[in-house]
C-alpha cells in the first residue's frame, strides 16, 4: 500500500529522455513534457502536496510509534492503547523485532526514490534496486522478524525472485550509454569482494594467533559447594591484579566454549577443590585439558576436600564420562 501510494505521488518526477535528446516526457503520460508546460507544473505541485500531506506524516507517525514502543510497554496505563492503535505495525513481528515495520517502510522509500534520482541511468536503477533488495533480505534473514518461519522464508523468497526479475530486465535492456558505469560498478564489486575475503582471512589469522577474550585466570569450582567462595576469589583476583578472570556464572550463554577457553584463552587454571569438585564431569574435564595443554594449574584446597580413591572414582561414574 505504501509503495503504490508513494509511486503514485512521485509520478510527475519519473520522466524519460526523448530519442533526439532535446527533452523529457512523463513515463505515465508521454504527452506531458517534463518541466516545459503548465500541466507538468500543476502535477508537480499536486505531487509535492501529496508527499507533504500524506507520505511524510505517515513516515513520521511510524517512526514516532516505533521509538515510543519501549517506553509505552514500560507503562501499564499506555501499553494497551499503544498496541491497539498500532497493532498493524507491531503484531506481525516478533516482540524483539518490533521495529521491523519501520525497516520495511525505509526499504520501500529507497526503491521508490531510485527512478527519480537516476531517471536517465537505467543500469543504475537496476543495480540500485537489486542491491537494496539484497541488503534488506540479508538483514531480514539475520533477524528473522516475522512470527513464523514460513513468513520469514516467504519474504526472503519474494525478494530473491524480484532480484531475478531485475536480472531478466537488465538482460533485455540496452545499456550502450552506460558502459562506463557498468565497468566501474563491476570493478568496484570485484575490489569489495577481494577486500572482504582478505579481511575475513586476516581476521581468522588474528583470532587464531590472539584469541579473544583472553582471561588471565579461570576459576574451576563446584557451584553447589563453593559458589560464594569462587565469587570471592574472582573479586580478589580482579581487584588486586587488575586482570581479567573467568567464572562461568558470568558467561552462561554458551557452556560449550568452556573447554575451548581453558585450552587457548586463559593463562592459568585455578581449581578450588571441595568435596565434590573432582566428581563433577565439567570440572575434571577443565583440569584435564589445562594439564594436557599448558600445565598451568593452581590448586586451592578446602577443608572438605578428600582425594579420590579407586572406589570413589568408580562410584562417581567419571570413568564412564572419560571413556566417552
């Protein structure tokens, strides 16, 4: 709806050049000469009025509703009214992607403005529309704003089909007057692709040589017995040394990286040994990896700690875990 309305408002500005190169006519009505008769001036005035009265206020309203969404949701008295007024804008998307309605309007605005900005350069129009669709499709696939997987895939599929349609249009269009632009664009794309690949390679090498984030110490402990003591040790290390210290309670987003951090992203493993520390698979795994890789392991003994014997080792099922 917005795109069709905006295109209709911009119709007087979409003109094509005469074959003799001496003037322009409107694409929608070739009998009207652009900028040379009173009819076109009247149409431009109507167009500007429509943009000022309808298009710009609508964009401002959507932007205002999007910006005020968080504050409205924080207020119990305003949240229902705000959602009810703008349900067409927010209810189609996931709550964390409430702003995607504004993104779609920006995409539509850019697509509508391309024929006006580059009216004499069809190659630029096709490339610009394809680049706009591709960028917004990549962003949409990354954020998955729609409430269902089907809607997300449909949105991406439609955008991909539109890009294919633009390719077909480009193959059937004469770009004789735009050879230099096409050459420059192709060279720019090649340079950007090469620079992107080089940047990815350099970043991978840097990550391999200097892994980040790097922690000077990693506190290995059994939470049920020593959560408070481990936190106290963490605070002591940070305050007295000023260095970074890892404690898993602060990094619960991806526990699968714990062994990788112990292996290549920490300088020393500090093991707080309580009665059940060596009976926990995660703790024994961290100790084993640190001892095998760099050997920098410091033990802090609690009075409740007792060394493992053969009987307690079998009873703890660690032999089954290590055999896996």
